[in-house]
C-alpha cells in the first residue's frame, strides 16, 4: 500500500470507526489518569515530608500540560494521536479493532516512528 | 496599654525573639503542609475516579497561592502574620512564648480581628 503523503486530510471516519476511536481514546485517557493517580499516591507514601505536596503539585501541573497536548480528539490528527498512545501502550491493538486497514497501518507506522524518536 | 497607631514600624525584634518567631513560623508551615497532605490523601481515597487527580491539582494550586500570601516572613508584617496563624490555630500561644508583651498583645488582638472577619 502506497501511503498518501498527506493522509490525514484524506481519511474518512465512518460512524462505526468513530465509535471505536472514541472508546479507545477514552480508555487510554482513563488508564493514563489512573497511572498518574498511582504515582501521586506513591509520591505521598514515599515521603514523610509534609512539603511533598508541592512536588505533587509540580508533577501534576506538568502532567496536565502533557495530557492536554497529547489527547487531541480531532479526526484530522487522530491517527497520529493513536500512534503515540500505541507506542506508549495506553492503547492496544485490540482497542483499535474496527478501524479501517489504512488507518491501522498509519497508526502502527506512526507508533514505530514515535518509539524510535523516544528511544 | 495604648497601641501605637502604626506599631509595625516601631517594633524591634531581639535576637531571642527572632529565634522564637522563626521556629513558630516554620512549625505553623509544617502543620499546614501536613494538613494539606492529609486532605490530598483523603481526596484520592474518597474518589475511585482516575480524574480525581485534576481536582487535587486545582486544590493544591489554590492552596499554594494561599500559603505564599500568608507566610510572609518580614519583621515589618510578622505580628499580622502570626495573628492570622493564631486565629487559624496553626500557631499556639505556647509557640510564641519568648516574644515581648507588646508583640503578643498585637498578635492576640489581631487574631481576634481575623476571627471576627472570618466569622
């Protein structure tokens, strides 16, 4: 399959695909929030210093900016968003079952690129 | 005792008083931080929602602004600072033993005013 050089603009999302995408997106966000929550609980448990709360504040403020940048539910950028989420294991291939082959391929390739860049 | 209308400018802090003030100030801050930490732990325990971390972020950001405003260790404003901390029970009269009678009186009166304003 030859990839369109600007595939984002070309993709059509069917009603069914939109349902799959929304569920996968929401699951990923819930998983990542749950992970942040566990990390905060660990930070508080590890430290006996009352001032540890200010480390928590800084950690959460950073995470919020990261989450806001990452979780962008616009169809024009959504395969790129899922690529990152797949690379970071917040979504699995199973979550994406029901998306068209072209989209899945874009997401997988994108995930590979993200992994390389993050390595 | 007649209170000077601008007593803050007149107060001299002895070396011993500075030591008492610093210890009382630091204790109050540690108590208030510990209380904020407990509140955060309770918020996280009460809620099963992963998104509860964002309520924690908002709570901590508000508390940080409040703490920064309240804990101002300049001798020119320190009796007023202790008045609020006494009114809110972050310092006790016992913590302030060693301060001069004039300062204690200013702090007690100020605490009364703060309680009235907050009531």
